[in-house]
C-alpha cells in the first residue's frame, strides 16, 4: 500500500528482524503499511484493517501485536520480528517445522500470524497447555483448518523446544 | 479404478504439502504482495450504492475527474453494453439493485487519492421499494422487481419468468405422491430456512491488471480459474484470448466466493485498458460483505409421509433459493434441491425448486451450493419423524438410506454411497444412545446427528499436461486452483505414484493461463476427480511415450517395459533398462531413426483431456434422467452441544464427522477439510448472519459478523474425523471429493441436539443466542399452557 505523499513525514528508527532501519513515513502510516510497503516484508497480511482477524500479527518487543491498528511511529526504537525473521528453508524454526509436519497451514494466509502468536506464547510460557494455546490464539482467525491442526502443531513445537 | 493401498507408495500417504515450507516462512506470494513489483501502479476505489434499490437520477463525476492524481473515472455508461456469460453487469446502469452495488470506480496514483475522489462524485438517487424476503420477492406482484430485463437479456435465450423475480424453476415428480400419503401412518409438514452468510475467506479479493504495448493484458488475481477468467475478459472486452494472460498466485481461501461474479477482474481490466497503465483493485473487508457474493439463503417446505416402521412413502418439497440481486442469472434451485434427493429412498416424490432475486448482495456458490441448506431441513425433519414414530435417529436413517445399485428419485443408479456407514460411524463415535452427563448451572447438554450428500456438478473439461525433463524429473501443469485445499500436493502425488518417483522429483506449475492447459476452476469438490484424472491420464500418455522411446534401445516391446524410479526397464527385471535421463543424451537416441518419440523434441510431453460427463438433460415434465450429476460425496456429523438456557448461547462441545470421499489420496488433507468444515459450519449454524436495517447490511466487519475463533471450535481431542469411503469406479484410485461434504450435516446435528437438550425445535438457521432464547421462552410458555 502506498504512503500518502501529501502528508509531512516523520523519521523513526526501529529494529526489524535484527536490522536497524531508518524510515521516513507519513504520521498516519500503520506499522503494517510500513512493513509491507516500505520494507517489502509481505509476510504480515491484511485481512480486515480493524484488528479483528489477526492476520497482521508481528512481534513487538516479543509481544504479539496487530500492526494494522498500530501507527508506525509507535514502533520507534523498538524491536519488531516478522515471519521473515524466524527461520530459513534449510533451518525452519521448530514452530514452522511443526506447522509443516502437522499440516497446520492450508491456504497459508493466517499462517505467519499463527506462528508468531504461538512464538510469543511459548517464549513467555514454554510449557503452555492446550487451554493456554487456545487462549493465545483467540484473536487470530483461521477460516480453513478449524484450528485442530494448528493447536496440535503448537503442542508439538512446544515439546520439540523443551 | 479403485485403490489397492498395499501397492501404493505415494498416493494414500501423508507426504508433506508441496507449498508448506514457503507458507510457514511467509514467502508465499498472494496478489496484494505483488504490488511492490509494479512501478507507477494505479489504485482503484469503488463508489457503492447506499440504497437497496434506487433509480440513479443524476451522476456527476466532474469534480472527481479534476482531482490531481486521478487518472480515470468510470461509471455504468462506460462499461460494455453486453454481459459476459459468467459475469453480471459490473457497475450499476439506470438503477442500483442492492446496497453495495458499484456505481463508479476511480483509478488514481495513490489509494488515498482514489478514496478522496469517490467522495467527490455526486449521485442523486430516487429510492424505490426494495425486497429482501425471498417469499415476498417470489410473489406474482412483488414490491420490487430486481432485474427488469429478466428473460429478455440479449444473448441469452428469452423466457417468460414464472413471476417477475423468479429466475428459474426445476420440478421432479416420481411415483404417486397422493397414493404415498394415503399409505402413510404419520405425516409431518414443516418450513425451514437458513440465513444469509458469507464465505469470509481471510484474503480479500484483489486484482492487478497491466496494459501492455500491443494491446496485451496481463491480470494477476485471486479469482478462481485462470482460463475461465481469461474467457470472461475476452468476451467482455472483445479482445482475442491470445492477448490476455491471467495469473493466480496462491489464494487465501475462497469457499466459492471467488468463482464467477468476476467484477474485480472486469473493473481492473477496464481501468487498465482505459489508462493504458497497471491498476490494482483491492477490496476492503467491508467490501467483501457489501460487494462480493454471499452464500444462498434457502427456504425449504417439506411434507413427509412415513410408515410406522419408518419407511418414507411420500415426500413433497418446495425449495426457494434466494439469489440476491442477480442480474441475468438463471438459477433454478436444482443444485440446492439435489440435497433432498441423494441420500434417501423416496418412491413417491414431488419437488419444486425455484430461484428468486432479492435486493441483497448477489448470492452464489458457497461450499455446498445450497445442499447444506436443504440438508438442514431434511435432517431436522428426520428427527421430528423419528420422535413421532418412537424410533432412534440412527434407525430411521438406516431404514431409508439408498443402497449401491439402487435408483434414486432422479432415476440415477447409485455407483458409490457410504452414507449408512457415515451414520453408523458418528453414532458410535459420539455414543448417541448414551445420554449426556448434566452439570449444575444453566448449561444443558445433549447429542444429535445428521447425514447429508452433495452432488458433484458435471462441468466442462479438465486438461492435464505432464513434462518429462532431460534430468528425468517430472513437471505437472494444470489450469485449476490452489485455494488452500492442497490441489498442488494431490497432483504431484498422482504424478509421483504413476512414475514411481519421489515427491522431490515432481514440480508443479499452476495458475497461469499462458503456462497451463485448459481447466475450469476448483469447485464442487471436483479438483481431485476432474483435474486428478486428467493428470493421471497425462502421466499415462508420457509414460507411453517414454516406453516408445526406450523400446528400440532396449530391444524390447513397449508392452514389456515399465517406468519406475526414474528408469525405463523390462518388467520384472530390475537393472535391465536405463535411466530416463539417459534417453536425453545429446546425440545417440535422437539420431536413432527408431526412437520416434524423441524426434518430437524435448521435454517429452504427456497430454490428456478429461471430460467427465456430457451436458445433462432431463424429462421436462417429470425432471427425471439417468444422469443428473456425476457422483455424490456423503458426510455424517454427530455432536454433543451445550445450550445455555439463560442466554440462548449454543456451544459445540464434541463433534465427530464421517466422510465418504471415495478414497483419501492424502488422509491428512482430508482430515483438514473435515476439521475446517466443522468450524465453518459451526459459524453458519450458530454465529453468522447478515443483519439489515432499511435494506442495508449493518454488520459488514469481522467485529460484527463474527466467524468462529478457536474458542468457538471444540478442543482438539473433542474433534473426531472418520473415513467411511465407498470407492467411485471412475475416480482416481476411487477418489471422489471431500471439501463440501464437511459442512453438510453439522447444522442439523446441532439443531437436533438443541432440541434434545431443551425440547424446543428451531426451524431457522442460524441458531443465534437471540433466536434460541426466544424459542426456549416460547417453548416454556407452550408447556405451561
């Protein structure tokens, strides 16, 4: 999505996937627009624009946030992790590997947000149980899977990371 | 051909999805992710009607056109005057016919300028009466006529509508209905309905159209069916098909939303042709509700006569399918009606189906094409009958389910039906005969079950193409979709199995009209059957070519050769032949006059056409025919629910789904369809409904139109999926389809369980808390009096 060229720009520095980035954006630009439009990180998706589907979830200082309802300047001097910062084809993160092994991705549109939401949970609570996982996923919608295989994958990743 | 699992090495196994590594890394590209690749990309915004029905008295776009950065403003008068076969008019003409219909579209240098520009367009409307209720719309004198040209559209066969909004009708009559009712011991008559609901796939509709020098047009879209969309654009803009290329990258779900009704592709193409630039049209979530298709609301009236032993002896059905504001659509309700025909033996039957227009968003294909809505009625009725007869829910169903080899009411001979085993499997899984354990508090628990069948629509042809490259690897090309169900994986499995190679040696090319042979779209659960059969036949064609190439070199006859593990060898003599890659050595085989197959050049190409069924026809008076549809998938659902008698909230605590998909080519992908279908159907059965005020939808957002979150789905260990396949003779390894079956029986299973929990029978979906509470209150009052 384009950034409104008419607005005055603000400068901000933020760390994205371990790299410090300096950006000049319109103050009304959302963090999602910054990531997708300016930085080309399209793993975070746009599904609703009002924070209800969770497809735009990224980690902000380790917490899962919906970046479509967050202005980019709110991320000033903070650490953002997107799905692109997690693993590589040769070395998938255990959550990514579990999503492959358990067929937890169907259309794949919610997959980055599901994995990042689960990462925030397991980082804070490495022994999270099914109930905790369901609680954490509550704000992230999947229309394809019925959530069964997503929960299974997260449990498997939890065990693999233990 | 049916499967012998012992002889299979890839088909029937849970190989990793071919697309999953990219998906978990966030590298998979969807249409909106491609926008950065286009310098100078223009963005569109659409002005939509605020009224359900109004005459456009004046439309002034001059202020919008003068806004700096605006490159084009298009209204109905700029659109092609004719309609393409599968697309309605793309912008309103003299009248708007639903709240949300496009009136004008702007292309501008930024999305913000486009959004500003549509606010500068001045429209003067004169409001007209509207109709949202299908039964009112179907009257001889409806308050509103939605499509004033119905029956008189140029290019379509003229006809006289049965009533001004009735778009078509189908009738089926078999046996002697009056005699049947005379013989019946119990007769029950009811009216059931379903609400308007949305596919709500997570990826909103998006399209990018690029005008190229020489008048070529390339379109990237998440619409389904690259060849279908290409044909539509060619027809609409009178462009030769060879000048149009349609590409669908990965698609973030569809569930029927992105087949037909290709407004977004037509608008993007029109703007690209007008501006001679590249234009993106991207719907917001709000526009997905207001401007894209919904599912079909259906009203079903059933009168059933049964004998004391549960045998159905008379069935009378009247089915009314709400098309919404369709334009030049000839929906007759026949597909929805099939849901009432394909499960049970019904010797004396009369069914009348009708399609009707209303002033709501155009309603169309949605997982099941009306069958789940009719199954809701049929299966609620079965439980009502069972109770009247003092029979169990299982026994009355098993008494009436059709057997293989029998004829259904259409006159079709059933080739494959696993319905009875589906019922038995879910009854066992949820222990239907064991009452639920009640806990103190407002929640009442109970169980319920239902079964349904879904026709497979015979549709067009699928072509397969398989390329054998000079390294011996195999490339599969197909023109259908990957909307998330795993079609790419299934096609790769088929090729790996046929060539006796591993999945890593198979590559898939899909979703590009310039690279793939013709196919339709992924719909009606037919991709495994249609495209799968085509790929399988193309593999056979390529294997034959390789044997033909290998035979002279191996001094053997083609019939004595086999292709496996990347080698062509004498059957039963491992190590006797040569690696397929060796056939492609630079000189010798090509120079060998005997190796005719290689003299066609490389890669070796296998091709096929799979056209499963000729155009169907039926007796105009009785509606009967030996072949109405291709085949039927079956599915039963058993649930345990909890209903809160203080709030009316219904929760599905436990669920079992049993599916007859013919044969599971990938069991885990089949499970995924069942689990996903369960959650989706919990949504349409309990949560989801379009709400209207003055003809305008008032809940077009995920906040207000609530689709199931993980909290609405049963916990992992409380979902059971079961396979009860009955192989289809001409399915690949016996496979039929599975995706739509998953949503068939969930609603009625929940409704039956709610009745078993509370004694209140609810006839209308969804079972929203408000509706359930009202029914509980009415029931309590009727018991008291």
